[in-house]
């Protein structure tokens, strides 16, 4: 058998589209596709149920770009409704931040050739000093319902579908943040999530509900679950979902895990919540963006994506409390939707890349359509292995370890990955970005340091007050566990991360002697600057991660890599988007200058059109190639 060739950066990152938010519309499935080869443009595609990707039709051709900027991270840019033979599609376009709509005809059949645009794209909201997102279509009243961020607070708003260039109509002004509106099947009630600073939505949030008048105004508003930030026990809620009988389902974590609970009659005034499906597993994820979904109603029962020890499974949740596993081979799942006994979800596993997984729930039949053709033969893929080790405070901590192609050895270089968030999680699905390294003889360890989601609230709260300490100790401990096991060389250890992961990377280089080189993408380097200069969504995030600002200023300075640049003794490469409003470019400039002034080898690459998170394939490829070249040079490694 010939030795597989190293995976090129262009193959790894240059042509892999990212699929998002699939929806079932009758006999059709619709989804969003972010295309790195088109500078990250996102478009909507549709095709008949369980046909191949070749059968798909693009609904929003260039220059349309389906993206919203609400809370900077966006999400929920698309809403749709099926009305007989017609489909109404609404989207936020990144060109102007406005809401657009278009009607399509021909959905009674199962042929894309029969799909025709009944109207051209129509801009229905006027440009303004606001951001829209996270919406749905209220068919009974022919309007879009969603969230508007304006003048330092969020609002629930409506936009009529039969007018153009109109002002959004405010239905409810939140004290701070609002999201995830959900309309009951008969259109008479609306549920949503609200939260207030200093809490993030996964710390403390409330489920709110109101009745809708015939004119569409909100009345009889009440709070049904969750908590405020000052509650004795803080509780978060995620993704309210109405069932056809008028009952309301939501995930909440009062028992330490995001489990689903159900309220039979929200308007009765009696909050007799049932918890039919208790489990030590997660049925929710942190609400960084709108549009995420881990639960759906298939017409007869609930279907849920459930995470246990970093692996996702699909379950049917019966009304009597029975939980039935859905047999399918994928354990990295996102963006679930269901209808009429069918389910669709974005799915991958360690050997198969991201794609649309379509399931017939009664028969168990399924079809997986990858977003792109396989880039590696199966014998060249390094499969994720669970690694449990003693992390900060001696607590069991999780990571995914990828051995180098050909097997681990005590001479192998190791790349430690610190994920962003920091409440995100290292997932197990096939990552060609990781395979780029393993096909070059590197081992890779993707660390679920304390604070990561997917392991319960207590695991997530390990980072409270400990950012820059717990995550640092966990990443260092993961590397040393592999060195002690004879799977990595102690003088060939690199670390990389972006955003919050970039902060952890810099803090690891400052406060440990485990790593010999680092790479940072749009990295937090100065906690004081982040606390005073960042955008509204995260303006008080550090209150829980570090301490109250400015009362705990000393702690901010003790944890900030910029204040301890003299402690870094190894080379660092930085990548920064100049449009970044989350981590302003000045942070990277100051950190790089501080290292250069003491003679540390530093390289900085900036990108004029990128913000927080790179979207253009050329940029992604350039970053990966430059990182590998920088690491290889400073670790004295030969080329792959």
C-alpha cells in the first residue's frame, strides 16, 4: 500500500462549504451553504427529499449573501414558510443589513426544474441604524417576527411581508437581550428567551410568553422558567418549542444538565412543569448565535440531539417519558429539524465530513449527503480518540486526541488546540484542518478544558473566575499526559487558538513552560481592553470569567498576556482581521510589539476585509500554510 500524501491546505480549507440550518418543507429540504471559495458568501439551496446534492437549486444567487450581524455573531438570517404550492423565503442580506423576501412556486411536485420565482427579491425593511435577525414567518398575519438590536437594547419586532422599505414595528422592548421567538401552531401565543447583563444566556436567562391579539400585539406577558442573574440559583433556558396541542417545551439546566421539560398549558397561570426525560446529558448548546436547534417535533413526538461525554446522539422522546435511540452512524450533530415523521440534521463522524443527514424515523432509513467529496482515503484519516486526564484541581478533563499518520511515538510533534468561546466544545466530526497536521506526522489534541459545554453545568462553571488559569492548566496537562504516555516529544509542542482560544494560547505561553511555539488568530491579549472596548453582547462576559470590572482590576492585569509579555520566550505568529469589532486590531498590534521589543521572533499577518472569524478560503489557506511553515521553522522540523 502506498503512503498517502500530506493533505494540502487548499484541499483542507479552500473548498469545503459549511452547511447550516436545514429545514424540511413538505417533500423538500432547504439549507444554507457558506462558500469559502466565494469569500464566505452564504446562499440558500433546496432540493427534493433524499435526492443528491446535484439535484439542488440555488435560491439566492450572487450577489445575495444571507448573513446578519446582530450581536456581531449573527445567526438566524433565514426564515421560510410553505403555503400550498408556494414557498416564501425571507432573509437578512449582508449587503445592507435589510430584510428581503421572495416567493417561489412549484413545490407540490418533486422536481427542481418546476421551481420558479413568482416575484423578484423584494426589500421589505428599510436601512437603518439597527441589526435584524433570529426571525420566523407569522403566516396568519403575513409578517416576519424577529429581533432588532437598536440603541443598546434588543426588541421583538414585526415587518409586514406585503410592503417594501418599511420601519420594523416594535412589539416588545427587552431590558437587555432577547432571542429565539417561537410561535404556537395556532398563532395565538409567542414564546422567547430574555437575558440581562452581566449574565450570558447560558448562565441565566428567562423563558417568557405572551398572547397575541388579532392585530398581532403582545398581551398577558409572563415569565415561565429560568432565572435572572441575581437569583439564588441561576438557571438558563434554550430553544422554546411549541407542540401542536399547545404545550410548550424548553431545555433548562436547574438539575445541572440542559434537559427538556414540558408545560401543558402556558396560559393557565399554573407553572406545573413536567420533566419526563431526565438524564445526565445535554440537550442544548450555548446561545452564541440565533437559529441553533437541538430539538424538533416530527408530527407525533419530539426528536432531540443529545450530547454525552462529547458525543452527540439522536433520540426520540415519547410523551410517556420513553427515550428511544435513533440508529445512525454519526456522532457530531447540529441544527436539527423534523416534520411528518422525518428529521434532517447536519451530521459528521471521525471519518465522514459534514453533510445533510435525512432520516425516515418510522423505518430507520437514512441518507447522508456530504457537503463535498471525500478529500482523504480512509487509511489516511486519523480518528479522534477520547483522552481523559487530570486537569486543573485534579479534576477529570476531556480532550480528543488524533494520532499522527503512521502512529504516535515519543518523537512526534504535538499540536494543542484551544477552542474558542470559551464555552464552545471540541467536537469529534471529521476536520480536514486537523487532518492537515496528522498527515504531516503531527499528533493533535483538541482540549475540552474546564468551561467547555457538553459535559454539564458544573463542568462549564469550572471556568467561572478562572479564565486564564483553569484553561491554561488543562491545556498544559493534556500535552504532558501525551508526553508521559510516550505519544509526543516534550520539546516539539505547539499550541494554537482563535479568539478566546487565542487568549488561552497566549496565557499558556506566558504562564507555563510546556510549549515551544504558538499561533493566535484574532486573540484576546489584554483583558482590560476587552472589558472596556468590546461589543455589547460580551460587554459583561468577563464578570463571570475573571471578576467584576473595575473592582477586580488587579486580577485582569494578573491574567492579561500583554502585561506579562516578558514571560514569553518562544516564537508567536498572529493573524488579525482589520474589521474585527470583538477583538480590536490594536490588541494584536500591542501584543506583537511587546514581544518584538524583547527580541522574540514574531510574525503578524492582517486581512483588510476580515472580521472576527475568517470566512474567505484564500485567507484560511494562507493562515494554515503560514502557521505550519512557522511551526516547522522554529521547531526545526523537516517538511512533510
